């Protein structure tokens, strides 16, 4: 009888602690392409990060949550940058004529390796993301967003 009386409160605690609102942020590991689709030394390519998500008790269908620039720099080495400007979060584009990333919101410019070039309101370079090359030749990226307007690369919660 005592065990049955405790089962309901213990069950409620488990449900509350496991609730999605208590989930911590972090990176999302996503497969974006293959090495064959990224020739060595070519201009960075933009890839949308598409995933389903869950907020509290609501399940959302797959939709774009961000974008990533990928550039293959070696046989099995790929660099990845979040496509949001670290200044205010505007969408960054790669301009082949300038051989650089450009943010049209405040005219910031970033080199191919993500560093700030010239005068810029951005306090840091583009946010680099971790890349995994999985067999046979899949390119997986740890996607995450970072706080804007600060010099440190701090993930958003």
C-alpha cells in the first residue's frame, strides 16, 4: 500500500525532470553532404541545416534552422562556418569576385579562413563549426548558433 502511494509522486518527479523545457542547448550533429560534392580548393558552398524540432510538448516538422558554409581544404579535411554574421546575426554570403565572405547589413568582410578583413563592426571572425568525416565520405557538422555582438564565441542556450 505504501509503495503504491509513493508511485504517483515519484512518477510526477520523473516526468517533470524529463520535460523538454529542462533540456540543455548544444550542438546538433547533421549530415550535410559528401566529400565528392566538395572539390578541393573550390569556393565555399552554402548548405541549409534542416531538422525537425520539439518545443515543450509540440513537435514541429522539418524546417531550416540555419545555414553552414563548407569548404574542402584537403583530402579528408573540410572547414565549416555558421552562415550568420557574428556582429548582429545577418546572413553572410560568399562573393567570389572578392574571394571573401561579406555581410551586407554593416559591410563586414571575412576571409576564407573566417578572419575579419578590413574595418568591420564585427568583434570576431566567422563562427567555426566542428566537422566529422564519416565512412565512406559523409560530411557531418556539429551545428550551433552563437551569441552575437561580443568578442567571445559563446553558444546560445
